[in-house]
C-alpha cells in the first residue's frame, strides 16, 4: 500500500475533505516552498493540483519558483473558480475586528474550559 501526505492524496481530498467533511470552499495547498513534499516545486505544484487542490501556493516570492509553479498550474476555472469567487465575496463582507471583544470571548472560553 502506497501512502501520500494529505495534500497530495486524491483520496484524502475527495473522500475526506470534500465528501466526509463536506468542505466545498477554496482548497489551497500548504506553501510548496517549505519543501515538506519531495520533488521540485513544479512537481509539488502538479501533485497538489492533481490531488484536488484548487490553488497551489508558493510563498517565498522567488521568481524562478513562481514561474515553475505557474508553468504547471492550470488557469482557475470551473468549480475552483466558483470557490474562489465565493471566498472573495466572503472577504468583501468582513466586519471590523474588535480586539477587546475577542480577548473577552477568549477569556470566557478559557474560564469555562478550566
């Protein structure tokens, strides 16, 4: 039996994340520049896309790695594009973050858990 990390496992993405959990949001890979996966950054990008991620992230900002990822990543379309548009719509509706309110809520939760 061959095993893969979750980010490159079509079975985990399709069966667990999309089906069992029911997540239908935009699914992004971890930062491929972290080198947690084997292979070149282009091979890592191709693997996460083939497994079912909508977006392959390469966050180090290096031009060579960015071009390598872009060379194998397909144009966002279909369900992936719809998920991206839904995610953007949610971000556009974000409310201001009240730090004091969040700290009070956290303190209450921690108190209840103690």
